């Protein structure tokens, strides 16, 4: 009786919860600059879900949280402290290095995509600048690879404790006094250093667009920062710029 009633209500809510869960997942991955197609197979395996509908239903019903989702994505970036085989060469997961597979070559992160663990990454050997590390699905990397595929280099995330990675955040808000101060103060409270901040206002629309370059430890921290910024008064959206 009571169990049957609860089961009936659960069935009635299933469609609504499934749709809500799908929208939640799409929105969160979109804010982080990730795609559902790239992340879904691993998430289904992590949470032992048979298909995407089950994952969406669990999110919509509150049985699974977005924090758990971003945590699962982040955990995949933590390599085991052992020697791994990449690009045909054994490389050590040295804790002082951010990226494995580069050796002694000079390297830098591509500003066009600013990769963050645990996103798949690929190195591209540039003349005079060593190896530039891109997100593997970066559009600029695809164009470079089409011209010179022999310059691609397989790399992976290292196990650097306390490593920070640059990322751009785009904030869209209704303009108001103290908006920039509130964003800056929130980041200061989170002990996040601001490398660059630019603001553009539209007087006719009464809106403000803030571009902030910061460094984060990974997607978990980025997700938390975006959620906190998005909750500030008059902020319409806060997302990663890719």
C-alpha cells in the first residue's frame, strides 16, 4: 500500500526527473567547457549506470549530485606513481612535473584552449618554442595536425602536488555598482590569484561582461568557483571560456 503509493509517485516523476537530470548534466559540463560525448562513457562506468537515461534519472531525483560528477571526472586525472609507457618511451610520473612525456623539452600550455586536468591533452612540437600542450579536441590543434601530423606528441598529466593550471572565466551580468569588487573579493576569499581581469559594459543594455584569467588545481575547484560566481547578485552566467 504505502510502498505502492510511493512507487506510483516515483514512476510519475521519472520523466520529469530524467529531463531535469539531462539539463543539469549538459549545463554543468558546458560551464566547464566539456562535452557530454567525451565524458559520458567514463561516467556511466564510474557510477555503474547501464545507460545515459539512468544517469539522468539519478541526477534529477537527487540520488546523484553534480559535485559527485565533477569529482569523478577529476579523479581520473590522478595518475598512479609509477613508470608509464607513452609515445614508445618509458617516462616517470615525477611529482614535480605537470605533464609527462615531454622530457627535458621546453613546454607551455596553449592559450587557445588552456587545458585543465583531467582533460585529454596532446603535445605539438613548435619551432623554437618546444612543446605546446593543447586539449586533444582543440580546434587549433586539429588545424595544426592536418598540416604537420608528425609534430604531434603523446603526453599525459603528471602527478604534481599543488600544481595550478591557467583558465579563463567569462562572467555575464546585469551591470551594477560593486559587481567587479564582489567577483574579486570572492576569488580572494577562495585564495585564487587573479592574473588578469577585463570588464566591458554595455550602457544601452545595462550589462557587463567580465573576463578573468586565474589558475586552478583542476575541474573540481573550477566547478566550485563557477557555482559561487554564478550565485552573486545580478550575475546571469559564469562559465569557462574555451
